[in-house]
């Protein structure tokens, strides 16, 4: 069994590492937001279900577009 003090020291150092990572990510967020084309901070994030629905509806409109000039047989 591990010594409780050793375990506590290990967990504290892991916690400090994670805090530094979070601080670094917070510092980078504004830089990444500025690089995104068409970024609008007031927009809600798009869910994966909305993306899937848009993709499937896009396929239907694309196929109807390409079939528009064809003769009905």
C-alpha cells in the first residue's frame, strides 16, 4: 500500500499541472477566436445532430439540382 502523504503530494502536483494547462488554454482562446473566419461570439454552438441534418438535407438538394435538367422518363 502506498504512503498517504506520497499520494497526496502526487495528487497536488497533478492538480497544479492541470491548473496551469487551464490557464494556458484561457490565454489561447482569444487568439483562436480571432483566427476563425466568420466568427460571431453571440452565435450558439452547432450540435452534431444539426450538422448531420444539414448534411443530409444538402445531399437531397444537390441531387435534385443535378437532376433538374434531365428528362423524366
